[in-house]
C-alpha cells in the first residue's frame, strides 16, 4: 500500500532534513519505506522506517529532547 502524506512531514534522515511525501507499507513482515525529498538538494530518496525521525517542532513540542541532549554536549 502506498500512502501520500498531505501535508508532507518534516523529518530528519541520515542524509539531512527532508519532507516525507510517501510511505510504502509492504505488510507486517517488512519495514515501511519512507520516500523523502531532501531539503538541501531536493533529491528524492527512499529510507527504511528505522532511519527516519520526526524533526523538532517547537510549536507543537515534538522531539524536543534531541536538542536538549545536543545543548548539554555543547556546554561541556
């Protein structure tokens, strides 16, 4: 099954930030595939669901702990 995300979801990947635009679900025995348009280059890439993390959203308070740990490292 292919699901088009509308609106796209801002995510972080091993290649940088991007907008997830599709998810391909292969069923319960295989991980989902996320299709992401990378912000910096505009390249469309496929990522395993284990490689995609929701980007920090201060308005909705999502994924704030990632940046708290980064601030601690920088202050040491």
